[in-house]
C-alpha cells in the first residue's frame, strides 16, 4: 500500500490550478451542505468558515428566524433534534467536509474549495443509523436555508427505499431553486444501471453521481458504476481527511469521491457566481478528464478535473433537438420511448406529455446524460397522449 502526501488527491482533481493565479478561485461565499453524520466545525481546517444562519442569534434559546429550529446557527442535528452538529469519533461527516472545503489551516489537509462555507446537517446517529425520513428532512432544511451544493455521501437500494416519490420530489424542488446535488454511487461494486442506488440514481439533471477511483484512475473494486446512471469518478481510495479532535484519518469510498466533486462544484460557482446550475453541471461533466478505465462504466468516461472544468465553456446555442421518437407498448398501460441523440453537448432530456385534447404539456421525467430511452406510464385506458 502506498500512502501519499495529503495534497496529492486535490492535485489529482486539478484544484491547485484553479486556486493559483491568474484565477484565484477558492469557493469563497459558496455554501456547501454536508448531509451526513455531523461535522466538527471546531477542527482547525474547518473553524474559519462555517456557514452562519443570518437570521439566528447564537445561544439565546429562541427560534429567531421562525424556521422551526432553535439556535441553528451552523446547521441542525436531525437525528438527535439539537443544534449540536459535532459528529462521532470516526468522523465520516467531518472527513467529507474537509475534503470538500478544508482550508489547510493546520498544514495537513486542504480541501478542493478551501474557502467554501460548510453547513452541517446531521441525519445519522453516532453509530451510523438513520432513516429515509430523517435524511429527507435534512436535505429539505439544506435546500430551504440556501445551500448551493448538497453533498450526499449515502444511499439506499430500491428495495430498501419506501418513499421514492417523496425523495424525488425533494430533489426536484432543489432543481427548481438551482441547487446542485452530488451523490455517492455506492460501495457495493454493483452496476447502478440495473440495481439502482438512491438518491444517486434519480433521473434529474442537477444531480451528479460519483464513482471512486484509485491512484491510477482505475475504478475502485468496491465502487458502484453505470454507463447511464453514474456520471464520472473522483479519488476514493485511502484518502486523508479531517476527523474530530483536531485529527486526521484515512477513509475509502465513493463518499470521499463525492466530497471532492462537491468541492469542485463550489470552486466553479465562485468562479462563475452568476452561473445557472446547468452551467455548473456542464462544466463538471464536460470537463471530465477521459480515462480508458472509466469508459463504458460511467456516462462521461472520465475523472472529474477542476482545471478542465474551468475551461469547459457551455455552448452559446442550445443543443440540437433529438429526433426519431419511437413508442412501443408495454404491459399494464406503460410504453417504451426511444429517440436519437443529435447533440454532443446536452445534459440530458426532458420528457413531457399531454392527453389528447388537453392543455399544456406536463413534465413526466428527466433523463441523465446520454440516456436515450424511457419506460413511461401508466396511461389511462382509452385516452391518447
């Protein structure tokens, strides 16, 4: 096993080339919500730039901004229902926060966006237990309180998930207000195209699903993958990061890869403060550094790279419209849609339908990058769409 110095992985994703002159972008002012096991915001690498709720007066025992949470100055612990957001000794959430936004004050670890503001949203117990509803509530809080990027280093498989519509609606609400979601693909070595893990596999274009790569840019053996459902990779093997108690530790997983990508989105938003979420997504995806090892197992076939993303300017004109829409009936009132992709620079496709004789079209689905088919329905018997 080879343990490299603590800056090696941020070098790997090209962050220093964005920090340094002539750019000087460091994520300043961007709010990163770490929805996880809690964060040690007193750690030297995180203490100087926590998110601060502008409507809350610290430690006065009141809900000053009327959002239902008392003294939620830096975030909220939804598992224990308290404003104490420090995570457990193992420090999964603290580790993730440091990779995304640690500033290297202690000289040991610098995150990808070292001046981003960290909103701590604790949704798991100190032993890693949690529920879908608690995670959903934490995500809802982060979106409502103005996070720019949500880091979701967790997931469930479909047969473990009982509230699919609720989850998807929340992700859609984040899309409507321009929030970018970065989600871990999962650590089971499975193909997410056939065994989807959520929330990483929701069909929404503001969501980036991340696989883990090793020091040679190969897909880690434990990492989930998917040519249609996983967007790209980032370092995720033996990663040094912040843990509670002014300490550092090594962890591996798509959680770490997700944190690097969250930091990348933060960097881009500090570089282009007026950009839309579409612009940020375009730069992340089309700035991926292509790697043969990731071709065919991720949508971009690449490892995300900050320097390349900075230069990946979104097109001045919209992508070419798809063509050749084809419909085939399926059982139980469903239908299979397929179409031809006539562009090389789309983020995905928006599917709408209306009932014959009806009014406006209604959105029924988004697809991810390069998807060219959809199973839609159920349809009402005797009605044409």
